[in-house]
C-alpha cells in the first residue's frame, strides 16, 4: 500500500506544484547570472548542456551527464548539444537540439512547466545553433565543458573563474523550487529503500536487492544520482562498495544501503542499516539512530558544520563505549585517533544537482575557501550553515581492519576492545544518512518526513 501511495506522486515536469514555484526559481537564477556577468564584464551568458563522450577507439558512448549549470536553469537532464542564452533584461533563450536521428531516441518536443520561462528555439542540426547565439561573441561567457572547440562557436571566455565562483557559491542556497524537487527526490529514494528492505528480509542477493530498489524508484542504473551501495554483512565496511554479489551470503547478518534518486536532476542521498536477526547489532543501529537524530537536532543557521563534525566524533565515541567496542573518555578517544578509525569520513556534504554539491568549502563568492579542521581532511562542507542549505547528515561506524590495525602499538591500542571489533567485523558497519534543509531555528528532515509518509 505504501509503495502504491509513493507511485502516485507526480515526479514529472507536469507537476503543477513544481510549476507554480519555477518562475521564482528562474528569477533567482537570473539574478545570480546578472551578478556573475557584471563581475566578469560580459553581456551574455551561454550555458552549454554538454556533449556525450565516446569510448576510446570505439563507437559506444558513456552515459550522458548534463552540465549542472544547465540543469540549474531547466529540468532537462537528457538534452545534449543545447544552449541557454541569457542576456540580463531579456527572456532567457533555450536553443533546443532535436536532431533528425533514427538510430537513437531523440528528445520530445518542448513540453512542461518550464517552457513558459524560455524563448525556445528548436534546432535540428548543430549548424543552426550559431544563428541563435549573440552576435558579439566577445561579450559572451560560456559555461560548460567544451571538449570540441566547435561547440564554443567562437566564444573565447569559457568558465571564467569569477563567474563560476559566484554561481557555485549561490547554488549552496536552494530556492523553494529546488527544495520541492529535493523533497520529491527524498520521497522517491525512500520508496526504494522500503522496497530494498523488504527484499533483504526476503533473503535476496545484493544484485536482486539493487534491482528491487531501481524498480521502486523507476530508475535505470544511469539515472541514479550515484552508484548504489548495496552491502550485505561485512561488505558494509567498504565505504563505496558498488559491486553486487549474485548470491546472498549465509548466514545473513546485516544490510547497509546507500542509495538515492533524482527528480529533475536534484538528488537524494540516503543510507539505512538493518540487522537480520542479531540483537546486539540491532541495538548498535538503534544507538546510531539516536546519535544521528541528536546531530540533526543541532543543525540550524549559523552553526559551523566543521565544529559539528568534530562534535560528532564525541557523540560517536560515546556510542562506541556504550556498544562495548572501545573504552576511555571522548577526549582521549579523539586525541588518539580511535574515533577516526571507526568513523573515517565526513559528517556530510551539500546536496543538490550534484550529490556532493559544489561550494561546500567556499567562504564567500570570490573563491576564498575554508579548510576542513586539522585531522579531518575528508569533510566536504566547511561553510557556516545558512537557511535553505540542503545537506546530508551521515554518521557511521565501521570495522575497517586497515584503519584499526594502524592503532596497534600506539596509545590508541589499549582503548580498543579488540574482541568487540571481532564481533562487529562480520556485520561491516552502520551508517544512517538523511537529507536536511537548514532553517533559522533547526532543520527540516526531508528524508525522515518522506519515510513517514510512505510507511
Ligand atoms: N553516497 C555518497 C555519500 O554518501 O556521500
Ligand atoms: Mn550516501
Ligand atoms: Mn552522502
């Protein structure tokens, strides 16, 4: 029943609720481009969607991934060789490439809530594109990946740093439309997680759980915002475990799934961990769930995410003590590197069109960056939190021998309960990851809200 409800949600570009927010989204995107153009002394921004890449000495193409800047204008992830032309004060122009091609599927005619915001020029050949670009090419900047100089149509200024910095910094704050897409993406992902959990209960292999997930979210592998992590038992300790065993292991112990979905190019990035039937592992998951909610409750505008990351080490040190995996006080566990051996990645990252969205290290729009705290090089978000940032909160603890063995012969060694590590090893680890929107007083948890409407 829950899944049926999920499927009745309108993820399409006919969704009137998204349509009603799109105009003000475009107003924000225009404003940030006005600013970027002013700072780079140009009159027109030309945003290129991208060109499919071909495999070396082959005629196969890699899956097409559109330029995220193009997607920030229009919900068109499958429109290669197309251009948005923006001149402040004018309606943005969309040069929409609709080739005559009987070998490949071609895009449909322009249709959807987004069409009203553009002066759409449908072209059928690459040669026709030039006539729709501004004539004064030296007053243009081009934003996009140019592998073939012909696709720049004589525009010399490609991705000027000052403009890119302004656009990347601005993308850290989401518009209402983007938040609506991200809510839907969390909803779509949560429906996949519910199906995956059922497949795990049913004893299915990683491969079949992955397929159940993809079916529930209605994505091919290429449409997923990142490669699914579907890890049974000890595989949960491989942080980016992206292979799928075709057979389920015996006995089944644990299941860690890190999988997202996308809606109009906006991603969710969700992790859940389940125990099959081990009470101690179930208890560890429950402790991690409580810890993760505690961390979420500390989020609000003005908070330093770097400090929250370090605070997370203290919170997880307490979980490790309670779970019988380590002993000692949190300060000693941090100082000796014990917490980092169990929790060796960042607390989270900005989320948007890119799963690891741009701008997480930026101090301002001029490109100054903020380093992660010393000893925490993997943290990808060091900006002070602001209202309407959307980010992940993903604490985890794992039995990673490669890291834990490094503690031998150091002051950390005596803090580790090695029997406890031996117990955890066949379960892999626990990670719980939600997507949240920062507010003035707290956060909106897009992922928990989504699960609540499905379950
Ligand atoms: N799925 C990648 C990450 O959690 O950052
Ligand atoms: Mn993830
Ligand atoms: Mn993540």
